[in-house]
C-alpha cells in the first residue's frame, strides 16, 4: 500500500447566489454552512474540512464577490482576499443561466494563479442537455487551462467529479487539522449563523441584510443548553417588523431556530432572543468588529 497523503486548501469563489455554500455542504455531505435564495448570505470565510484516509481537503466558503456598498461589504471582500492568499486550488462557481460575461469582473478581481475548476452550477435548471454541452464548449474556449464541469450542487449531479479533479493538483502533505474536525469555527458561531438563516427564511425584503446575530450567553447544562442571542438591526421600524404583532414573528423565529439548533447540538435548547437597534451598524467599524466582522 502506498503511504502517499495529500492535503491542501481549496477556496470556493463566485458571484452572490451562485451556490457556493450549497456546494460546500454537498461536498462535505453535511449542512455546515447556511444558504438562502437571497444574495449575500455568507459574510465570512468559513472552513469546511473533508478528511479521508489518503487526503484532507480544507475548503473555504467565501462571500459572493460584488462591489462594496457598506463597510460590512468591504469586510466581506477582505474575507475573499484572505482566501486568495493561501489557496492551492480554486473552485469558481458560476450560475449556468448567466451570461459568460458576468464572470469577467470576478476573474478580474481574483487574478487566479492557482489551478482552477470552473463549475457551471444549477445545470438542473437547463432541461436541454445539448445546450449544456454547447455551453461547456464555449467556456472551454474562453478558459482553456481550467477544468470545466456542469453540476447541480443542489441535486448533487456531477458533484462526484470534483474531488478527483482536486486530487490531480493537491500537494503531498500531512493533514492540517485533526481528522474529526469539520471547521475552524465554534459551535457558537454556527448557532448564530443558524438563527441568521432562519431570519432569511422568515422575513422579506431588507430585514435579513440589516440583521446581525450575536450570541450573548451559551451555557452548557447537563440536560440542556441555555442560549441567549441578540439580533441587531439598523432601524426602529425593522425592530417592529422583526418582533411582529404581539411578538408573533419573533416567537416563530425562536421556535424555528431552536429546532435546527437542537438538531445541530443533539441536545435540548432553551433559546432567548432579544432585538436591538444599532443605527448604521453596517458602516460602523466598532460595531463591525464587536460583531465579529474583522
Ligand atoms: N436549482 C438549483 N438551485 C441551486 C443550486 N445550487 C444552489 N442553488 C440555490 O441557489 C440559492 C443560493 O445558494 P447559496 O448556496 O446560498 O449561494 P451562495 O453562492 O453561497 O450565495 P452567497 O453566500 O449569498 O454569496 C439557494 O436558494 C440554493 O438552494 C443548484 O444546483 N440548482
Ligand atoms: Mg454562501
């Protein structure tokens, strides 16, 4: 038996909503990072670690690449840049329904110097298989050095092709993380993210974009965990919407969040949610660093 072991960093980049986080979850076989049908769901670089006997792939999910409008967005783009610095391989996720031109600002920003796998995602939405082949040819002509694969991250179509392509270029190295670690982030971080995911599901329009979630207390008792979380919004009117008539919506948010958190922690949870208004928090350095965006 050969004792070759490969390990390295594979960063997942792309436009907002391309399906980067969905892809990471599919590759890990686990719902680690949050997803939503709205843009700008992911705000941090989050590691997702896939360990097998002969290799360890340290994936990074990153925020969707865009022109920053707030300091929060600038912080998000810094997270993308930090992933650029230590990558061995890049995965670029592109919605197959979008024109090829929409990749230009992204490749211009990334200036990739590492091997790249371009995934034409959401291929399940194109019923005409011939059209998929045609598109692959067009992208291959434009990016001759890259591996190009049409996939569906959601339906898990063709996603089994990705790891073998990574292993083609992954360096020989010992594992970077213990074999049982799934991420670099804490349970508290993922609990805050799960509440944010439920906010994306329950509220419409601008609310999710203005909301941050901070875990104030995380007490592990023998039979249950007591978790207190603050939801930060930018305006009084958003607080009113978040709470809902007679507290009905915040109550629903608590019920939905508790359910997923209990599944994640495999333990009963007592969850308390508080809403706070912090005007213009998305443009305030102090708030941003207090809320973990640095
Ligand atoms: N039909 C279809 N939908 C997909 C596929 N992959 C992702 N989606 C959907 O696209 C939306 C965005 O997915 P995310 O994984 O959150 O996208 P993202 O690139 O991480 O987005 P940001 O974090 O906002 O940059 C969600 O509603 C997903 O369910 C796919 O292969 N097919
Ligand atoms: Mg995402």
